[in-house]
């Protein structure tokens, strides 16, 4: 019998203690000592188990000896609750699950088994294949798409969505795979009220939830005659637990006849769900649920690994840029003046649209920022509120009301205070980024109250409902906020060091001989710097001159073959020139940090190929420093392989190309260039580019392996980093 819905809130609905089960199985609440059935629900005849109805008040052995033996074995093993095996009743398998029941009772669930269930070997093969697909995914988007495809294949459901919870507990469909003709919910958002907090808690505890038929009628729990009322049974761990009527109505409104949810749990936090929908009733037998549970854990770890790797790469890249920038600032005579001279680099370091330097009553603006008087107002607010340093928000108008006047340039703020007494602070700004959010139905009408019954009713429409979100900027990443915090500490130390240096200089001025010696040393260093700068300038000019000659020769030729060869030569020259440019911009001339070098090489290649390649050509690199001559070789190899993939893999069109540089144990390094094209990229032959790659690999005792990328081609070069 259906309970009336609580009209005050879904949060108050007793979903853990519904007092009923779904009708496709049987639930027994058994005394753990005598195995006497104290409560029960279901229709045993539908499973072919022991005719005569529910065994209320009877011992389990009297009703089913094989079932009692399984339960006794469970108790003897002191095993955690879970699947205990199958019984063969009336020629049909019946799956048995036992839960501890917190000492008062044992909860025994009986479900129909799959007569054609796959064996352990087949299940393991399925899991192994899916795990391999997860591990081969290049990025998070591909990983989640693979998850939707694989979970749909395993479950057989019509639609499978990867649903991610956002910071405000709303959710978004980030990947989807579905049968032809079904409505797509990809990129749609759903309000937090669709999955209340107590339901999210249950998803963490019970990671697989199945509703074979959303139109079912719940079967209530019955007590044995004379059995005292000890309160409702907690069915949180039970697969058969009856579902909230509101949720069932919600699914019916979506046109769904059966559903399954597999939790993606990272640590103890619910990251998201694999949400499965079927347009007709459909069961999910135990072995499929077990595979889904295992794969969800693998997927969770892979999502975490992808996120950790991405933020680690960003941290390393930002730390390298930070060290280089502070090294240049340390060589400046004055701290504040030097800070302003390098403002553009500081802005780029944090990926901001603009930066303001406040000192006393002066405000220096660089890039897109609010007006100076508005920046001063923000600075004063930060100082008065004594904000935690660094302070970061992508919704400044929500924290500082006056920001609504300049939201176009100042929707996002990241700030650090270097000296409160002097009013010395740095403020980075990001522009407003209008965001069109696609909702699965109107989120402001997630629940309504039925006028006739007074009961809560979920919305009936899930049609696309778009909303434009204003007043928000692109969010600051954890790595960017960490960089700002580090900058604050290091800039304060640098400023104090320069002030101390001034005092020391004044003291040294009292000692004439020492002053003369320091002046001579400074003069020698200046001459050395001037000489080195002149040499670097001339080498760079020479490389630029050769590049210009090649460009002139290209304009004078009409032969496509000659033009292609000249363009390849120009790209190779750029790869060499890029290494040189990296060397004379830093004091370290013996080695090159490959992550930053490959990022800049990627930018040069995108400029050559065209802007449509900006999103398709990706570079991922560990923090690896190699000798200068080895860096030149790697730059030439990457250039050749990327050009080769762009030319042959997509037959003149645009497609993804991934460049990865990884450091293995023992200084071994792998360089991978992979595409997703037609698989016809040149892997053998006598072309000059291929011969050059082979010669460069041989120079560093490296190996080349051409692999099928399913689809596309993958070239893996393994070599050992030379000593710098």
C-alpha cells in the first residue's frame, strides 16, 4: 500500500525504512540465533521457493534446508554481508544475499538468478577489456565517453549517462551513450533537489541500485504473530528496498520503465553516478551488478588519476614559470619598479585578463581591469575585511556588491596583500564569462504540490530549458591559487631582501676599498652580460635570416613538391631556434625543460597548421630536463611526427593529435605521438623526414615502435636521457 507523500520536503521522506520491498524478490528478517523468521515480504511462489507462502514465525530449516545451510555457513565464516550463492529451486536459480542487520536480525534477500548467467572467465574478460579501455583514454572526456559505452554494453540498457555532481550539488550529464531515436540529455543539468542529500548518502553506502519496473506495487513487510514492534527495519543495504514514490513518478515522467544507478565514489565522496534507463522493464542480475560495481571503482580511480595528473602538470608548469619570473625580478634594481616592468608576465602566469598593482595611493593597471578608483575600493575592502591570503573568487559581485558595476572586467578576483601598512597588494582580474546552462526541464519547478491530493509531484517535463548565467568568471584552479600563495611569500621575502641589500650597500659605502672592489665586479658582470646578450642576439638573428630566406624561396616557387619541402625545412629550423630562444632567456644553458619547450613548439605548429588545430593538438609532458643537443633532436622528431600525422591521418582534415613525454625508471623516457585517424600514417619508407627521425633516434640509442591506436596510429620512441 502506497504511503502518502510528505508535502514539506523530500529530505524528510523515510527512504531507509520504507517498510516495503520491490515485488521481484523476497526479504526475510531472521533471528540470528534460532533462525526464526520475524518479518518477511514478497511472494515466494514467484521464485519457486518452498510453497506455502511466507514462513512467518517458523525456523528457516523448516521452510528451506538449503537456504538455512547457506545462512549458517555465512555465520560460521563471520563474513561481511553480501552475495552468498545461488539455490536451484523448481529448476530455476535463486540468488541469496545476507546482511548483518546490526545484531537484531539477519536480512536475507532472495532474487531470481539468471539461468544463462556468464561464467567467471567471461565476466573477468569483460572487466579486463573495460579496464584496458579506461587506461588507454587520453583525457577525461574520452574516459567518461568510454565509460558510458562500456556500461551500456554490459547492462544492456537503452540509455547510459555519466552524471557528475557539481559544487552546489546539482548534477550534469557529462557523457552519454544511447539507443537510436532516444532523446539526449548530454550536457544537461539537473537541480540538487532531484537527488536529495539522504539519497546521495545512500548512494555512497549502497553503490548499485536497480529498479526493474518503475510501475511496481510495493509489497509491505509483515510481522510474525506475537512479534513485538521493535521499530522499522533499516533496509539501506538491501537491493530489494522499495523506492520513494516521488522518484518512481519522476522516472515515469521521463518515460523510463526501468533504471539502475551505479555510484562513482572517490574516497568517501560521491563524485557522480552511472545512470541507466530502459524504456521497458529490465532486470540487472547479480553478476552484472558485481561487474558494474568493480568497474565503477576502476573508473573512480582513473578519474582521480587523470585529475591528479592534470593538476600536477599544471603545478609543475606554473612553478617553472614562477621560478623564471622571480629570478628575473631578483635581478632588477628596485622591487616595485621591477614588479611593474614584469606585470605582463605576472598576468600570464596566473592566466588572468588583467592585473593591478596597488602601493599606497597609486594604482598601476595592466591589461583588462576595472578603473583605478574601483581597484582602490576593492583593495580597501580586502584590507578592512582582513581576507585570508590569497583571496580568490570567480563571483566577485556576490562578495563585493559594488563589483556589479564593473563585472565585464572584474567578475573574478585573485589577490595577495604584500604589505598591509603600505597598502601594497596585487590583484588579478578575470572578465565575466557568460554561461548558457542547459537544464533538463525548468529547475525552478522541480517539485509542485498536486492541488487535488496535496502531495508532492515531480515535474512532468524534461525538455531543454536554457538559462544564461551572468556575473561569473572562469574559475581559478587550485594550482593557480597555490601559485598566488607562494608568490606572496616569495615576493615578501624578495622585497625584504632588497631593502636589506640597500642597507648593506649603505654600510659598504663606508668602506672605500670594498666599494671599489664591488664596483669592479659589477662592471665585469655587466660586460659579461652584454657580451653574452650580443652573441645570443646575433645567433637568433642568423636563424631568423635563414627562415626569411626559406620564406622568400617559397614565394618564388610554384612547384607543390618544392613548397612542401621548404615548409618542412622551415619547421625544422623553428624547432632548433625555439631551443636557442629558451636558452638565452634563462641563466641555465646546459639543459632545457621539455614541458615548456614542447608547449611553445605546439604553439608554433598550430600557427603553421592553422587556428583550427588549437584544440586538436595537445601536449602532455612530465617535468623532464635534457641536455640542449638532445632537446634539439627531440624537437625535430616531434615536428616530423606531428606533421606526418596531420598530413596523412586525417586526409587533409583536422583531428586530434596527442604528444606525450613520460619519464620512466632509470632515466628512460618515452615520447608518444598518437592520432585517431585512418591508420595510414607513414611508418616505413625512404623519405627524408623518416630517415632523419631514425637517424636522430639512433644517435641517442633509441627505439621506434609503430602501433595500432584503434583507431589511428601511435608512434612510441623510447630512449635514455643523456647526462647534462
